[in-house]
């Protein structure tokens, strides 16, 4: 028999207690997240004060992709040392073309030990194309807006995105279990070997006689950014089976990402010796393109088209080469062919747009691009940027402004979570060593999405806005004065004039915020 006063809790009381416990848990979690941010901010400020007291050369390390490598860093050193700040500045260029943010962070610890920078300037993320945070429509509700500012709300959305994969609209993300957490990584747009399509976890123990398992493991390590282990896995596959074409293809891509183009070409050629029908001709073409051997790159892309006349990436590669050689008519034709095969090939769209604009405006080609853009099934920031540029070029200024606003809204409400995670990881690495972080936005793009990544930690980071300064400069002259292409849709790689403008803007912000000049 139940004692009086015991075991008689009603259902409403139980529900009330459960609800109270849930609310208390959320409040405590929110407080812990915000306290962690405050402590990090305080420690960072203290470390930066100590770092600035060091004598001698002030070292700045720049990280990024092809928009950084051999681009603005040299101009930045000149700009800062020309300001007579009483301290010598040395700028280290650690950009690498075609790299994504995961790879850049994979070598960060080694770079910090090697170069001992006092400051890291980061402009990265354009090569990452992972899943995005699901779009949240605007609301007039103060309560809803308040909920969205909570860190627990953001944490819950990220968790739900990974469970349901709602952020992966394109179906091109791979989820793999790494160190007990779900990591989201992007498969390249180029076709990968069949082994790379699985969801192999690092906990898997490959069978010694199964070279395919080692290839699986190599691809997983590569997507995680652990290239040394990826190379070891691919080489192990080749020890078991010296004729594993996929292992050679994997090695080729890693060498290519590290800028070791001779080794990359050798690996791709080996894969093609084993199987002449291999897809590596496109990868070989891009590797030749990066090392500047344009004739061999053209031959490789054409060979890929002999094997598969509907290889959109081969046409895209040819278009890129023709643009680089200022053969804009041929470039537009190659990109048009790629778009006929795949209307959602955004690189072909932006490449064709640049070819048309640089060729002094081919109205028929511009109208063709306008038509093809409507065949996209989902928006991207580069597409909106390209549409804004396209409508401005043909005189539709109201539509150009409308697409620019769509671009800003998309960037603000929907950003690449992998890039955000890597920016936060970068800050954690730098905080441990007392290194100042400078986050630079790409030219023509707004700064708000970048600031949104860091939220309350914003005060411990220097942000450089390159939107208005470039828009004003382009308005006075032309896109071609400041960019050599439009791979980003509304921006691209800079000319010397563009890199000088970029460096001067960064230098002005750093001089004011760090050296107080």
C-alpha cells in the first residue's frame, strides 16, 4: 500500500516538473556558452597586450586560397612599412590556390611553430561548398528574434541539420564519423572513384588484403584535411595492389592541393597508364593549368573530351584556359557547351560571364546566360552575384540591385557551417598562442556574415570590410581594372591594382586598430 503523500504526483505536476527541468537546463547551457565566450575574450586581450610588447619585427602571416597566394601579401608588407609606424613589419604568404579552409587549418599548427607570427590575416572559405544553415525567414516577432539570438538555438539548429541533412540541398555532402563527432565535409564536384562515395569512418580497420579499404580510408582522411595520413593510406593500397588507379588518383589530388604539381602530374599519368578511360585527364589538365603549362592543359582537357564528349568539367577547364589567354570568343563557346550539358554548373556560368564582359559585351551571349540562370533549381551566392553583375552589364540597374540584395540576404541568413567551424577553430588555435586574428572579407562582399560567425567574440577580432571600397573603385572605372576573372560571381582574382587596393585597405585597418596610427 502506498504511504500517504507518496506516489500521488498528478500528470500535470509531472509535466510541470519536466518542463521546469528542461528550461533550467537550457538556461544553464546558455549561461555556460556565454561565459566561455567572455573568458576567451578576456584571455585574448591579455595575450595580445603581451605580444605587442615584443621587440623586433612584427610578423603577419596571411592564409587563404588563390586570392591570397602571390596576390595581396607583398603589397600589404609595402603598405604597412610605408606608414612609418616605428616597427618593421614582415608579411608571410601562406596562401595556396585551390585549398579549402579545412586544408588551411590542417597545416596551421606547423605554420605557427615555423613562422611565429604575431598576427594572422585570414581570407578563406570561397572554395568550401558544404551544407548551409537552413534559411530562417524574416519575422516581426520580438519573441522569435530573441530566441534566434540564443546560442542554444544555434546549437540545436546545427544538430538538427546534421541529423536530418536539411542544409544539404545539393546532395553533395558526405557525413563521416570522426573522433566521435559528426563532421560535414564536401565531395569535389569532379567525379570521384567509387570507393570515395561511402561513409567510411576513421574507426574502420581495413583488411590487410583489401586495397580498396585503404583507398576508402585515404579519401576519408583527405576530406578531414589530414593529408599525411591520406597519403600513407593511398600508398598502402598501392603496396597491396600496384595497379590501383584510384589510389594514384587520390595521391595526384593531394599533391595538387599541396602545390606539388610535378608529383601530381606523375600520379595522374600513372592512373591513366593503368586505365586510359580514367577520369584523371581532367585532374591532370587542372594541374597543368596551375603550374602554367597551358598547352599540356589544353591537350589533357581535349583528351578527356575524346573519352567523354559530355564531360562538363573538361569544357570548363578549356574555358578557363581561353579566358586566361584572353581568347574570349573561344572561352564563351566552351562555357556555353558546359552549360548545355549542366545548367547548374556555376563555374561555367561565372566564367562565361567574364568572357562576355571582357570581350566588350556580347549581347546574345549575355541573354543566353540570363536564360540559363533560370534553370538553376536553388540559389547560390555566386549565382546571385553573377546575376547582379549581368543585369548591371545589360543596363537593368533595378534588377541588378534586387539581386545584390538577395545576395546579401542569402549570405547573412545562410552560411557554410564548415567554414564557420574552421574560423572558430582558427581563433582557438591563435588564442592559445596569443596571436591576433584579422578576418578579411572578399572584395565586393558584405562583412555581416563573417561577423555573425563570432557573435559575442567580435570585439577580440579585427574585421576588414572590402565591400564599399571596391564598389566605389569599380564604379569609377571597371571590373577589368581590379579583377582578372569573376569566379565569385561579383568578384574574382585581383589585378595588381586590385591587390594594391586590397592591401591598402587591410593596412589602414591594422595600422589604426593595432598600431594606433
